[in-house]
C-alpha cells in the first residue's frame, strides 16, 4: 500500500478560506467559491517572498524597540526613560511583580520568539534541515499560538492606566521605543498572515523516494 501524501492541489482541488468549502479548482481563470462567492487561490501568491520581507522588517524594527526608551515611569515626580528590560526591572523594584511578568512575556519573549520562529521556518523551507514536514507544521502552529498572546500588551496598558487613575502616584509616559515596538508587532502579524502553511507540504518529493529514483538512474 502506498503511503505517499497527495495534496488537494495535486488533485486539482482548492478550499475556500471563508467557508472552508472544497471544490474543483480551474487554474485557467479566476476562481470564486460556489458557496460564499469569495475569491479563492490554491496558494497565496508569492507567500514565501512576502513573509521573508515582513520578517526581516520586523527584525529591523525589533532593534529600536528593545534599545530605545519605551516608557518613562515617574514615581512621585521622579524617574528616567527606560527600555523594555530596564522598565521591567523598575517595575520589580516598585513591587509590581505580576505586571512585570506580563510585560516580560508579552513585550519581550513573545515577539522575539515569534520572529525567531518565522525566520527558522522560512530558513528550513529554503535550505534542507532536519525538520520533517510535520515538525514544520507544529512550529507554525506554535507561532500562531504566540501571536494570540500579543494582545496581552493591551491588558498591560489598561492595568497601568488604572494604577495612574487610582492613586496618582505613578505617571507613565510613552517613549520612542513604544512606537518601534508597535511597528514590530504589526510587522510580525503581517508576516504570519502572509505565510501559507499549505506550502509546508508542497515539497517536491519525499527524500526516500528521491533517493530511490537517483539510484535507479
């Protein structure tokens, strides 16, 4: 029994991203879903190139986001500009351990892990690595999961604003790093959205099959 994986594209099929209907795809003209009339492509056009571009841009944006002052925390009128890491240390000094933990995870770990994951995923597609197709798919799912945690930043901001409104003890002012950080988050969202996970299974041939054919030549 053959264990070769056959994709829907190889069978001339396509799936609508809106209603998930699978139907016969005709590459000679534009295809629209018979159910919801949405435009359907078998693969996102130039997905790898777009994802590379967004990922590299997000890596560039990560430099000022982590080196420029992201905020100035004034405690009884005194304070100085802080980057993400120094701001976390400052929050720890003030005893705000839960907020410091959330900021560290949402503003440092999650964005860098997402950028690193996208870079390695794209690298593994361009160059032969030890990752299997299933492992690449799992990596993509982890990246998608990390993207959902980016919304923690909104929660952090709301908590900080609440602290200011309640006690008037701490004043928080955004710095240039906050703008760069926002740009970085948006760019990583574009990078993840532009990547077509179906490409993970669009490899030419399994390595074992290719080896057998080479030996038979």
